[in-house]
C-alpha cells in the first residue's frame, strides 16, 4: 500500500524540473484599427534553425476574441526562417483590436527567435496612410505623467492583457500642484485635477484616452493591473484619423519589470 501511494508523488516530482525550464515571453501589438476604412496586419518571422509554435490571440477592444483572416486558429507554426503575414478579420461593429503573440521555449540552450511587427493602413478620400505598430510588453501597474504641450493631439492606448479586471485613474490639470510634507508620498508634488476619471478595464479589453481635455496642460494616468500595456499614439495628418506610435515616450512601472514567465 505504501509503495502505491508514493508512485504519483514521484511522478509529479520528476515532471517539475521540465516545466521549470520553460520560458515564455508575451509581445503585444496595441491599437490595430480595422473596418471599412482601415486594415491591420501582423508579420511574424522565425529567425532560428528550429520550428516554432506560437499562440497568436487577437482581441477586439471589448475583450472578445477575433479571428485572423484565413487562419481560424490560435496556434501558428513557423518553420525555420519562415515569414508569415496575417490580417485581422473583425466584425463590422469592431473598429479597434490588439494582438498578443506568446512564444515559449526551453530555457537552455534555446532563446526567443521570433520577430513580431505590425502595421495599419487607412484610406480617406484618395489618400492612403500606412503606419507601423510597434511591439509593447505588459507591465504591472504602469503609469504616465507629462506636459500636454509636448503631446498635442496624442492618445494613450491602454490594454489589459490579463484575465483579471484592471483600473485606470486619469487626472487632467492646469499645471497646479500641491504637497503634503507629512503625507504618504513624502512631500512629492501632486497635481490638482480639474477633471478626473476612474475607469475599469475588463479582461482583455483596450481603451484609448486623449491626453488633453478642456484646455488642460498636464496629464497623468496610473493603472492597477497585473499585465497592462501603455502606448502613446501621435496623430498623422489633419484629414486622416491615423495615429503612429510615439517611441520617445517611456512609462513607469511598479518594481518588478515586464511580466515574463
């Protein structure tokens, strides 16, 4: 009887080292527009000498899964040095989406070998605009604070990539600050909000917030969530509502860094 009871335990202990050796990285492409005037695509390339299987999940801004055109599956297989391009296939009522590409590999002696990039094309009249979409990485409780004069017309894209709800707290101010020396923030300057909002972001959902409101000059956004992506978008052109990624913006995050497994 004792021998029979020990067998399942031994099998479990033998399986633990193999699981612990695996590494996973999530890459996210936010703010992928689609619909009547816009189309978005994702490009994947295997730079390695071994086949790779990826989990590619596309979500509408409301958190619902959407399909890749001509590829109705989450798993994507890439042969060595293979390159593939996929386009989003969104329902008529969906205009924004985001994609997560999850790559898993054995920690030794392998490493990540897949490149991920994306683009959005929009048509207005006779004008076609194409903008690149850059990869972002989920962080725990990321935040942003800045002067609106340096971000005219910008939008801040927020993506909750986890299965748990996240929250975003927005503060628009006229560059007025106050300080409480004995407070919890140790005398740190805190903006006086002329308008403030608290927004709950459901699992796998995305939101976009303007950085300026009613003549405000200062904007801050703080999030609470296990795996949240922030990406600043700059307007491209007056007559076409296309936004390009602003790579000069850096976001703060809770100590612990990117959410990698």
